[in-house]
């Protein structure tokens, strides 16, 4: 029997990022992963940022001077968009993994569109993207609007 | 003790839904007063002195660390598969998760005690 380590069919990151496969669902798939990795990086950075509290007011103020800048606010806007998309698309995925919204299996007729990749799934992806945009607009009004 | 992947995915989804609620409260706490004022040292320390809020911060820390590092583990396991890789990724992500939880918990405990001396 062929050993698993001998197989040479791994595409790695190239296969993961290939946008030509499966259309919007594929884009939603890698956006979910990219936003997840981005949010994890922000989370770790945020833990480090808030740890400056323990060194007193001066350390906290110095950290704020580093992060509360136009560039810092732009990064925060990106985090708002990423977290909203990741949450909304994640809820879609929870339903999908539970079998909700997949449609009924049917005979595979040409052009072989999968019943599972239906309008409910596509609507979910669009709703996630629109919510992310709306959250970023609201975030921009708070961060740059002087509220 | 072996946990089935289906059980890990249930934990992944439960931590995601839990994190949604607690992070929403955390963000609302930044918006109950002007954003810049909410970041002033005294106001932030006052948040940490509020025990229910400190518990909320700890729950955010634990929920997101579990969800985030398990998500990273899933991504890395999708990229490559071998026994050594899977074991290595699992051990590293669990160690990183525990390190982040320990470091964040330290901040919450120390900040909670600040101003009481």
C-alpha cells in the first residue's frame, strides 16, 4: 500500500487560494481563513497592548500614542470588517454544517451545478460582506468622526 | 484522552457563539462614553475593578483563545497531513493557547488589584 508521505498530490497554499474553483463559495472559504488568521494576530497583539496597563499610566499612554494613530485606526477598521465578516459567514457555516440551507440532493444534470451551492448560500456570503462594510462605515464614523 | 474531531468542532462552534455575545458587550463598553475618553487610564482601570466585567474579559480571553488557536490548527491540518505534522501542530497550538490565556489572565488579575494598595 502506498504510504501517505509518498503521495505527491499536495497543492498546499496554491490549492487553498485558487479562486478559479467553485466561485464565490471558494472566495468565502479563503476569506474565512484569512480573516481568522488576521483576527488571531490582532487578538494576540491586543493582549500584549493591554498588558501595558500593569506598568502604570505612563506605559499605557505610551502604548496609546503608538496605537491611536490614523494608521492604528485603519488597522482597527480592518479588524472591524474582518470580525463582522468572520462572524456572519461563520454563522452561515454553522447552519451549513448542520445541514440547513443545503437544498435537496438531485440528479446530476448538465451543467452539474451542485444543489448545495444554492442562492441561500450565496445570499449568506453577500449578507456577510454587506454587514462587514456597514460595520466598517460605522467604525469609521466613531474612530474618525470625533465621537 | 482522545477527543473526536466532531466534538472539537462542537467546541469550536460553541466558543464562537459565546465569543460573539461577550465581545459585543466589550465593544459596547467602549461606546457608552466618547471613544477616546473610554481609553483613558482611569476609565480602563475602573473597568478592571468591576468584578463582573473582569469575569467577562476572562471569558473573552478563554473563548477566543480556544476558538482562534483551534481555527489555526484546522487551517494547518488542511495544508499538510502526516502523523508528525498533526501531532506537532496540535501540541504547538495548545501550548500557544495556554500561553496567551496565562498572559492575559495575569493582566486581568494585576489590573484588578491596581489602586487597591
